[in-house]
């Protein structure tokens, strides 16, 4: 596949995510694919997930812990087997009731029509802050955090 075809495939993956079609996404991932994001003890879906089973675990943990209020890919840049996707998102953290607004960048590697790697970058400080337990006297559970 050329860079433009890779970009179109990645755009399709994001449409699937927006529609909740996780199985469709996994069908476009290699058996030994990797999802990598900065790790935090407070964020259950952070770190390294390997293989289709690992990616399924990532998406399960994401859904269990956050509710997407808005997830919007804004731009895609493709070069060879790499596609960089940039966007913005708003989430509700289920355990704290806090809203998290954050830009994101995903660097995906595509080989033979399948995603083999995704390096996910977000506002890690805001994400950790949204997951921190907070005494009721300090802030309301609907405290908004912005990037």
C-alpha cells in the first residue's frame, strides 16, 4: 500500500472507533500489533498493549474508565508506512466524574494493509489529574481540566 492508501485506511479506523466498531478495528490490526502510550499507575489503559488480545484489552479498559463526549480527528499526514493522526477529544472519567479535554497525536505504522504499531501521545498531566482521587472539599466532581 502507498502512503495515500495507508492514510485512507487509518481514516477508516477512526470512523470505526467513532461508531464503536472495535472488532472492525481489530480486524485491521496485525496479530503482533502494539499500542504504546505513556504509562501511569492511575490510568488503567496506559502503557504497552501487545497483539490483538492486548489491543482488545486496551479498548475495553478505555471504555470501562472513560466515556467519550467528543473524539475528533482533525488532520492526517502520511509518509511511507507511517500515518500521523492529530485530533482533539473530550472525555468523562467515570471514577471521578471529571471532564478531560485533551489534544492527541497518534503515530501509526501500517504494513501490508494492517496496523502494526500505534504510539499514542496526549496531555499526560491533564489525564493523570483527571484520574486523581480528590477530597470532596477541594473540588466538585465535575471539575473541568483543559490542556
